[in-house]
């Protein structure tokens, strides 16, 4: 809900028209209904009743110096999101309060207004200074103050501890996925290297047989030329589907059988993989003759196998390098905490890091608006947001479905959307899912802090917005981040 159209003051009013404070009227407010006559009298002595608005009563982020209790009128509670004041709630309920209501915690908590309060019509408030409110709380309700302090700071400590566990669990999961992803190409490179050593030894043996033959210089040069052309074909060999490869192998195997080559079917698979056909084999036969055809073919087979193995090693080591680059991009270990980044680089690195965890049943669709400019951001923390949202989407689809990652420009914001084809989130839970410790996952499988942490990173640290739209088969988590550095909160985190 956006800010109403009524005129607003540009700054909080220091004071309004002062009215008579009536202890009996204060007793009708739920905050004060149990107080004694003496306590009510002191409140009227220490505080005052003011007539304010319509307009801004206090501004989010300013020093919290006063407690406001509504006696009559209507107020709207606002939170700053980017450049906009978003209305959180609106009420005319007598006794609602705002402002310095945490003053009793003292200097252990930054005493600033956590939101903005706006009177939409002229309204009467009971107003008490923060220092006076803190003193009265400690004098009248010492036990309650201790309990509230324990609840507040204990909750903060618990949230921090569980949040750390959430991050460690995510890190452990990513580490396991990365280890698995690195193990595959590393093992492939080891196997290919061992095979390569055998092929090189075989090539040396066949070269000795060729050298013992009766070849003139012209024939040897022609054979070497065939070898070079075979190497070139390996690099350009098309990828055949299994059926086409099987048909091609049958043709080559029949040709080798016709020439009396033992176990020709073994050579056929290698030659077809390298893109070599019977026409090429005819050229080899014409070059070396029938007597030396078999050693020549086996020598060339070793050449082709060597090239294929070197390509496999190159692919494996490139995969390792790509994964390490993605891990480096994901962790942002070599980058400043706050920087200007391309969100697509962050998204791609996160998707790569999570690819093993997603499994083969999840299809990833990237719908990127590449015209989006780079944005100011805490890159490593945004990667944590992407991880949480992608992980939730994959879990919701139970490992089978389509994950769509979309980016677009939305006025002065970059929109990053994560869509899944899972069963959806019931309407009654769509607001609750952002609450700390609330989770729809089975016991032991979720802490209920992933979305809370994500929202704090997006809203509090980046001055953006995180919301959800969900119907069965189409759930979309939408992140909006400011495009301009001036709208990003780089100095302090606004606490909610």
C-alpha cells in the first residue's frame, strides 16, 4: 500500500497544540487502564496531550526522542523502501502507540525511529519523552523490564545463532555439491591420463613396426599427412546421436572385416567418434598397401585415441577451472563487500554452484534482460538470497519441474524473479513465510530463517523489496533492487 494522497509535512513536527491531560481519559487507553491514580497523575505531570496533523508525526531513522499514544484520530505507519514510503498499516484504534517504545533498553540498542508515523487527519496524542518513559518503566515495572530485555536480546542472539547455522548449512550443502562437481571432471582427467599413457606406448610400438617396413620417403610422408588430417578431423568431428553412431560403426566395421583386420569393431568405434569414414580408410589403404594396412591403421587409431583423450582431459580441466571460477564469483572472496555488479554474473554463478543439488529433473530457464545496467550491491549477500530462493523453489517442486530465472527493468529498479512450477503457497501463508522461524518444511529440514534473512538483505541492506505471487503451478518470488547507488543503504542497516 502506498502513501495516501493527503498533504504531508516534510519533517516531523516538534510539537502541536497542547491540550489538557485528563488522568481519567488516559485510563480508557489499554496501555494505562491498570495504573493507579498516582501513576496516572504522574503521567499527566510528566507528559502532555498534543493535537497534531494531518502530516508527519515522526520520520524513520531520526533519533527516537518521544513516545506517542493515540487518543483519537487516524494514523498510518510507513516504512521506507527505496525512495518510496510504503504504508504498512492504518488505524483509528485508541491507545495504539509508536515512537520511542524501546527506550527502556537504553544505549544497548540504537534509539532511532523504526518507521514513520503519519496522522491522516488532525489527531490527539499523549506524548512522553523517551527519557521519562524509560525512567518510569524501570521504576514501576523493574521485573517486566528485565523480562523484556531478556526476551529482546535473547531473541536477537537466538536469531543470530540460527541465522549463522542457516548460513553454515547452506555453505555445507554448496561445498558438498561443489566437491561432487569437481570430483567428476578430476576423476575423468585421471582416467584419461592413464589411458593416454597406454596409447602413447602403443603408438611407439606401432611406429617401430612401420619403420621396419619397406617404405620410401614419399609413402612415409603421405602417411604422416594422413595422420595430420586425422588429427584435424578429431577437432571438427560432429556429435552423433547413438543411433547414427551405431550405423556408422557398422559400416566402418564391415570395411575393416573385408580387409581382414582382426577385432575391427574395436577400431570402428574410435574412427567414427573422430569423424573418419570408409573414404578416409580407402586413402590409407592406397597409401600403405595391403601388406602394411593393419599396423598403419592401428598406429593411426592410437593417434586418434590420443587426440580424443587429450580433448577429454582439456574438457575436464576446463570444467574444473569453470567451477572454481564460479565458486570464486559466488563467494566474492577477492571483491570489495560493496561494489557495482552485473546481476546476471551473480545468478549464473549461483545456478552453477547449485546445479548438482537441483538434479536432472529440474529444467532451468534463463530469461535475462541483458540491457539491465550494473547495480550497486553487496554481491556475496545477494548470492545468499539467490541460494535461498532457488533452494526453496527446487524443494517446492520436489526435484521435478521448471525453474525460471527472469530479469527485467522495473522503473528505477532491477527486477529479479524466481519462478517454479510447484504446488504453490496457500494464500493464508504467503505473508507468514517471511516471519522468522516460520517454515512449511518438515521438522528438522528448515530453520524458518532463509526468507527472513533474504528479506533483510534485500529490504534493509539494499533498500529494495522482496515479495511473492503464488498460485498452484506458478510461484514467483520477486526481488527489486535500486539501479542507482544513491538509493542503496550503504551506511547502516534499518532494523525491523
